[in-house]
C-alpha cells in the first residue's frame, strides 16, 4: 500500500514530537468557562442531525465548545472516545475535522480515538487513512495508534497490511507489544496464513523479547487448523502448540482444544480428535462447549463415522449444550456419505422440529443423500420445500435433484429443472448440464442431448468428457442408428477441443463406424482406445 510507505517516511520525521499538535499551544492556562454541555448531551445533539451531517452542521453543535477546547484538549478527547465506544466513526471524523478547521490543537490521543472508532466498525481503509494522515499533521502515531491500525486490518482480513504495520513500528522508534503481535497473528489466522502466524509467534516475538500468551497461541493453533485441510503437517503443528502451552505456564482453554480438535478432524485424524475431547479436556477440568462438540462431529463427518457423529449429537442436550445448524449439517452430511438417506432426511425434519432453520448446506446434503439413495420423488419434494422457505437453492442442490431424475430415466423432469435454474437466479454448471445430458442420452433423446451441449457452449460452460460421451452415445443410438455421422462429428470435435474421450465415447464412436460400415476409421479409433486404455473394461461392439 503506497500510503503505508509515505507513513513510514513521515513518521520517522516526526517521531521525536509525539505529543505535538497542529501548532505549538504554549502553556496551558486554567479555564472555568462553562459551556452547559456534557459529552452525552453533545452526542445527543449530533445524533439529532441527519444521518450524514455536513461539517457546518456539526460545527453549529460544537462551536460553543471551541473556547474550552482551545484551552484544554481533554473535553474533546472525552467526546471522541464516547463516539468511538458508540461505534460512530463518521461523526467522530467530522468532529476531528471541525477541530482542525477551527485551529484547535489536535494531538495523538484525539487521532487514536477516531482510528479506534473505525477499527471497531471494521473499516480498515479509513483507519489506515487516518494513520497515514497523522505525520502530515505533525502528529506522530504512537503504539496505541499502530495497534488500532493493526486490529482494524485484522478485523478486515488484511493480514499483509497488519504485518507491514508491525514491521514499520521499529522504524518509527516504537516497540511492538503483545497487543500488536496478537492482532497480527489473528489477522494471519483469519486468512489461513498459518506460516506467517507461526513465524510471528515462534520467531518475531522472541526477537522482541516477548513471550506469547494464551491469545497468541490460540490464534496460532486456529491458523494451523485452517491450514490442516492441506495435510497432516498443520494438524501436527496445532497439537505441538497445544502441548507446549503448559510447559510455558500457559493454560489451554476451550478455544485451544476446539481449534486442535478441528485441525485433527480436517486432516482425517478423528480418533485423535475424540481423544482430546474425552480424555485430555476432562483431565484439565475443561468443559467442552458447543464449538468443541461441533468440531468433533465435523471430524467424524470427514471420515464418514456416522455412529460417532450421531452419538456426539445426542450427547449435547445431556450436557446442556445447544445443538445448532453446524451440529445437524455435519450429521446430515455424514448420513449422506454413508448412504443413509432416511437418516439424513429425518435429521432435516428434526432440525425444523427443534426450531432450527435448515440452510443451504442442510438441504444440499439431504438432496445429495436422496440422489445417492435413488429417491428422486423425495428430492423433488425437498426442492419444493426450499422454494417455500427463505433458503436459496444453489447449483449443488439443483444438480443433485437433476442427477436423481437421471438415474430413474426422468429425462423430461431433468431438462425442466435445468431450464428452471436461471429463473431461480442459479447458473447451471457443468455438473447440472452433465446430469441432464446423461438423462436425455439414457432416454434416447439425442436431439435434446445435442441441444443441451450447444447451450453449454453458448453459456461458456465448458463440457467435459462425460458430457461429450453422453451426447455421442445418444446420437449413435438415435433414430435407430441413423445419427451415426453426427456421433462421429462430435467425437472428432472432442479431439479439436483437446479433450480425451472416455470409454463411453470410444464405444459409441466405434459402433457408429460399424453402422456406417467404415472399418478403417473403426480400426483407427480402436487403436487409439488401446493406447488410452490397454485393457478396456468392455468389449467394443465392432471388434
């Protein structure tokens, strides 16, 4: 960010004058002026203005305070801090601008209050903008200024900017403290930057003679948890950090264990996750909470441990823990993976009975279970329920229903659902098209299959070998074999698009050659098939 580079240069120039303002204020004199307004009443008057008051409108409210503010900055500081706590950064910025226009000395404490107001509203851009303005106003940012800026970046998911601010602090003769590092580690955690989070905790903090606390370690463990889906290494690092905490006289809490359990689950180590829940946490007298149980249920879901997932779900009310959408979604997904469509749909109904609102994830898992279980009519019923609710069905849900119709030869329904998707503000993807094309192919509807392939290309949805294979097979069988030329044309089109035909496409193309009595082309395709698959799992119809 270019403005941060300017901030670096300007801060060095004013770092020796941290208590300065817009101009030298001279010796403060006592003032007994009475304005008749308190910070609370000033806020009430400001709030009575329209939603986005102009600077003049703000000035009319605050002008009676100028005499007092020019003598002592404290009343203005109280007002700005009040606005920051009330999460009114826009008004706080207007007050600051009014002070500067009215030649009231503005110091670092005033700026910090406004930066903090934007930080609380997660507005990292405005927070950094103010931070960058300070040196130009001859106000040197202090540790609090930088920490508020780093925290704003953390809340806004700007991990790189948070790191830049930490690096910049020593250049401005400031020392990054635990608050600075913890906010930066948390910023890295939110963005899955586990390497940077660990570097701050294990390298940069010791270099600054700082030891990480519980907040630092929990954020680093959570960062490793977010990266653990890429392999067991991150899960091992998360567990290592957890094991180190007692050695550093730090007490792991529910947050630490929940993140570690989730890390184990994402890497497929569900038994280790349950060991943390049922063995280690009781040994430390830690009471698992909803997050802990949800992490354990998700760990079981990842590897299809249906019975364990259900047991954990049933244990939650006994432990006075409230099950939520996350708990049920993980169990529904586990049931889907286990092919238990009755259970998945039953859990969906149980959610509604428990006054929980099924979301897109809930319905998608239930629809997928119906698809796998061959329950196309039930899938259609669930799709209708989604339409009646506030949940928007996405391409995953539509694709599952289309696929369930395809499995039972309901090609008309499959095509109808595909054509309905744009009206539901859902763009069909290659999976949706592939299922509908396959339904048309199995139903002997070569014209419909070919039309869908053309529609895919028109919508810039790239067909894969499955789509092409289904269309070739449909054309080869269409009109009792009379569309063999069309089948071969599409087969050759696959080569033009650098797509490798699958076994279905090869078989249909060879059969089309047989129908057209083109033995030379059949042998050429057969030779290519044997290079692609030396041991085909089928006997080509023309061999």
